C-alpha cells in the first residue's frame, strides 16, 4: 500500500480559469454515490427483513419488529447523511459578474453580486467562525463546506482576486 | 528537561480537549471518536477483569473433584455470566474501541459520521454491564442458564433473567448504533482517492462485520424478547408446557450465534492484517483475496448454524448439509492464513510485542480452526458435543484468536494513541506468560473432552483430576499475567518514552504516515488526498 498517498495539498479549494475570471467549486467530501448508497442499503435491508420474515413464517414473529425498527433507523441515518451529499457552492467571476450558486438538499439558489462592490468579511473566530460575502445591503455565507482554517484562506484569496 | 516539555505538551492537549467541559463531564459528553475509542477500550478491560474473576471462581471450584467453594447453582451463574460478559462486555467492545480510534484516521475522515450517536452507543454499555451484575443480587441470583440462554430453563429462572434480557437488549442497541455509524463512515467519509479497495484491511473487516451485526442482531433481540414474553405474558414460543418449541429457540439463537463468532473474529483478522505486514516490511500479500475471503466467510456464516445442534435430532441430510457448509468455511479461512504466511515469506521480520502476539494468534488460531473442523463432522461431534473439547475449541478461537489480537493491537497502536512507548521487555514477558498459561489452561481441555468430561459441571469423577489441576493452575497464572498487562499500559501512558510519529518502520496506513504521535485530538479535518 506504499506509494498511494501523496503529500497533503495545503489548500482544499482550487480556482479554475485564467485571466481576470475564475470559477471555484466547493463541496462536501462524499465518497459514495447516491446510487451506491442505495445498493448498500437495499442489500442489507433485504437480507435483514428476509431473515426476519423467514423466522416469522416459522412462528418466531418477534424478530420482525426489531428488524423493521433497525432497517428504518439505518434508512434515516443514510438519508440524513445522503441529503446533503450533493451540496455544493460554486463561486464564479465571469464577464464582470460575480455569481454564487448554492445547492442544498434539492434546491439550487443563485446569487449575483457586483464584483466591484463585493468583499469577504470574517465573522467570529475560532470554532464557529464564518465568512460572509458582502456588498452594500446584502450578505451571504460562503465556504460552509470548508474547515475554519481553509475558510480564512479562502476569504483572503477571494478578496485578493476581487481587488484585481 | 523532558518533564518540562511534557508538561507543556499536556497543557496544550488539555486546552484542546476542553470545549466547555472538564473532568468527568468531558468523558460523559464527548463526541470525539478518539475519546470514545478510549472509553470503549477501558470499559472492555474492566469487563475483562470482572469476567476473569468469574472464570477464576470456576477454575478454583474445578481444582479438585467434589464441591468445595461454591454451590452448583452459583457455579452455573458464574459460567453464564462469565460467557455473557466476555463476549458482549469484553471482546466486542474492545474491537468497537479499535474501530472508533482507527477507522476515521485510516480513511482520512475527521470523525465518525454520527458523533453524538457514537456517544450514546458507548454510554449504553455501562448500564447494560450494571444490569448484568445487579442480576446477582436479585432473588434467585443471576440466571444459571448458560450464555446460550436455552429454553425451557430460561422460562423457569428468577427475576435475574429479566435483568439479563434487558441487558442484552441494551447491548444490542449499542451494537446497532455502532454499526450504523461504522457503515456510514466507511461508505461515505473516505478521503478523496481512498477507494474501497485501497482501504486498510481493518476498515474492510469492520465494514463487513457491521453488516453482519445489522443482519443478526434483530434475531438475538427477537429471541430474548420471546423468552421474556414466554416468562411473563403468557406466550408459548419456546415453552413446551404451552405447546411451544424449545428447539426453535436453539435455531434462532444459533442463527444469530454463529455470525456472532465472526463478528468477534473478523475485526481481529483486520488487526492482524495491519500488524503482520508492518513487521514483515512488506505489503499484505493478496489484499483483494483477503477482502473476498472476508466477505465469503461472512456470507457462509449464515448457513452453518445447526452445527451447534447435531445432537438435538435432525435428518441425516440436514446433518450433511451443515457439515459440508461448515467445512466450506475452512476454505476462505485457510486462504487468509496462507496470505499472512506469504506476507511474512522473505520479509525482513522483527519480533516486537505486537508481532509476537500476532504470531501467537496465527499458531493458536490454526489449532482452534482445526478443532472446529473436527467438531464440524457430525459423527464426531455427537461424541464431543457439550464436552470440554468444545470449551477448548472456542477458547482457542476467542482467547487466542480475538483476545491475543486485541493485545497485539493495543501494543501496536499505543504509541500512536498516547505518544508514548510501552516497555518492550515487559511486553515480551507478558506475551510469553500469556502464551504458556493459555495453553496450560486450554490445551489439556482437549484431553478432558475426548475422555468424556462434560462442560458446565461443578464436580467431576476422579479420573479427570490431573488435567483439571493443571488447567486451574494455568488459569490463575493467566489471570495474574494480565495484571502485568495493566501495569505495562499504565506505565506507558504515565511515563513511557516518547514514541516516534512512525513508530513502526513498516506501518503504512494514514494514521502512521500522516499524523504525529500522539494523534492530535482533531485529525484530518481537511481530508488528505490519496493517490
Ligand atoms: C474454522 C472455523 C470454525 C469451525 C469449523 C467451527 C466449528 C464449530 C462447531 C462445529 C461448534 C459446535 C461444537 C458443539 O457444540 O458440539 C463450535 C462451537 C463454538 N465455536 Fe466454533 N468454529 C470455527 C470458528 C470459530 C470462531 C472464529 C469462533 C469465535 C471467535 C468460534 C466460537 C465458537 C463458540 C463460542 C462455540 C461454542 C458455543 C457453545 O456451545 O457455547 N468458532 N464451533
Ligand atoms: Cu458455529
């Protein structure tokens, strides 16, 4: 298993694009596809409920309620985890417009800012610190999928790029 | 000088842990996977001591023929609680402790998927443990039914039985929550690039074990609940007096019970698969075949249960089926053995304590596997069923298999967990004492079983005296040797030498290659990229 592991990249966000414009995609780290998760769930649910049903046929029906509760609990856990699996934030600067696209559960919202008047502010410190994209009269939290340290880096980098 | 530095390190670590609480409240409220892993391991060790004392009561009584120390009823309570406490209180929590500590670090995740639920899964355990122990103080004492809790005896027991049933429910809940957490974490929280087939084998064995737990725990919960309703609510699932079927209970119990033995041993296989390559300084031989072998064992474990029931009466075709199915399990198990040996082949081996315990495991687990094959043969098992031969068999797989592996794992990861090294000489002494005394206790039990000594009896004919004496002396030696283990661990934690970040040259999973020793309280909040 040697040789698989590369050095850690210092940044966990990478700006795409050259010149004045850029595009940045921030998402949660999620290592299984929704379909994969469904398979993993379907297989175990089928086995567990199948076994319980077989026992019920033999007269030992009390396995069934436990199996049911458990399969539901696993389903809730997977759903809670999966609901936000596809969440992302996309921050784009193109054609003189700053676009922020926020995808959460199943809604996608788009926000447009004037790059000349937008800047990134840091709210709070340490644990629970947040960064906000602000322009007069508006503010939007960004970088929610990043760890605090990376949020700070992102705030700095974005501000630098917005100034240019 | 070093003391000053250490103090500083400690202070810093302490600040890091605070999050509002300190002292005992920190441990009660913690949702950190490392804290919870530590709690599991200490709980497991405590239960190991409690169950161990019960074993010593059993062995003291069996030192000579006749009834000396305890009455037969109490003797039965001891065997029952010894079994339940060791299986559910000591071995299973030990490996869940390993899972908590290691899985997030090995897959590059910051914590378990459901950190708060993780806290609950642990804190259920002390309640279950307490219920088991309180049952001794109930009228009629703890149940004396054997850890298998066969009906109809369970229907006739005192109120202690109900305590035990509730304890099993709680333990089951804890296991299920733990499994849900592990499955979600392994599937969903792997670092970018950490594909399933790149995971350290320990994570694979736990993923499969968690599946086994999810599939088999409702069966156990159902079995004990039906026992409960037979006792108090007038049902007759198993109560023959009301038209129930006691043999049905055995089918249900072993349908859970055989997967359960693999729930115990698969994570141990995972630990061994980390340790042997590290001390052979070679990658694990046949990684993919290890994964497939683990999965095949898990699947087969659901179709062999009636090898525990050859003597209750079943058609010959049934006996044949379960006999062939059981012997089939030896194939993937042997593939694993082969892979471990091939990993060591031409490796540059060194024999530090973790490796010694891993080799002890290989040697002794092979013996346990072979005695299992012997028992799998229906014609032979009809002679040996419920004799000391069975007791010898399952202690070879559970003590030399699972417990030795837990020791190996603790010595292996202690430097990573605590940042300090244990005393290598004392570790080796612990290994050799355990090895010698273990065989002294259990090897001779094969002879007793072959000669016809039944298990679960407080008294025996004179002919069995010699081997029983040897076995009992071994038991006290083994028990005392484990105090040495406690000393070694406490000594390492309080004043061990500073451990290197990569204490073992050949170790190559993320916790060794990417994290300092001790591993920081928060690790991999930014996932590493695995190529
Ligand atoms: C090669 C693999 C194995 C085979 C072929 C095998 C076979 C058997 C058989 C046939 C019995 C029933 C004996 C009887 O009651 O007459 C038995 C009992 C038992 N085995 Fe195994 N076994 C294997 C591995 C394991 C493992 C890995 C464990 C646990 C870690 C285990 C734990 C037990 C226990 C606890 C019992 C006794 C249950 C009781 O009656 O209280 N076995 N085994
Ligand atoms: Cu079995």
